[in-house]
């Protein structure tokens, strides 16, 4: 399972955490559609 490269361009730590979570969530959905196992969040 490859982990996508996530680039965050904000200095707000709360927003950064949310953006990372959203990117991981999108990656999980794509992986599930491709029949791969999802990364546990």
C-alpha cells in the first residue's frame, strides 16, 4: 500500500490536522474502490 504524498500549506495546526485527515480519507476511499485494504486512521 502506497501512502500518498500530502502537502500541507497552512500554519494552523487544527486546520493541518483536518486537511491530513481528509486526504487520508480520500486515499482510503480510492484504495477500497481498487480492492486494496484501507489504512486505519
